[in-house]
C-alpha cells in the first residue's frame, strides 16, 4: 500500500508543527526517509521531531561529518546523513538494520542516495523549496502502518 499527502509550509513555524505531528504519529521502529536539496529543511524537520520527543533541538545537528547521531528522548532517535557516503556498502557498514529493527525512530537525510538499502516499508518525506521561507512537502507512506501515521498527520 502506497499513498501520498501534500502539505504547503509557509514558514519555519509550520515546519515545527509538522515535526510535532510526525513525532506523535510515528509508531515505534519507524524509518523516515528525508529527501530534499541543501537548505530544504531536512535537519530543521528532524529538530522539530526531536523537540516534540523531549530532545533539546539545539543538540540536533546535521550529522554530515559524523554520519549518525543518537538522541535520547521519549523514544530513541537515530539521525543519519547519507550525503557524504560514497555508496550503498558504506551505508550498510554502519549497521542500519539494527537501527531499523529497534523501537526508536530512524531519520535518514539524503535517503535517496541509499534508497536500495532502506526497508520497503517506510515513510518518505520529500521537501521542495518553493520560496525563501516556503516549502512543499510530499509525504509518501510505504506500508500499512505508515499509511496510518500519515493519516494522523493529515488531520
């Protein structure tokens, strides 16, 4: 089952609201693939999700040089960045399956670079820049449990 939701975000406050809604809707063990250009707001969305789960958003940084950050909130958050990875093998060396199989939420920036390594069932969030502060977000649910989460965000 695959379905899509389109959301217009007029500003950063709307991004924060989307992050709060996602944090509330995502079931344990969720994998979220974040896709967008540099500056699209992927890390900002991760900060909003983390804040909603009790993590200081100032602690949430782009993991470009570290590749993966772990945050302890109401649920564990695993924040990957695939931007600097040279290939799928380098991503697989990080042991993503352990994160995918955990009760935490795994958020992967630049997920389109490692798409073949991702679980078939996941939530995909594509962020397109449409103006200085505006973004168009396309949320695609791959699988029944992600469809249910997306429907909660839709409300």
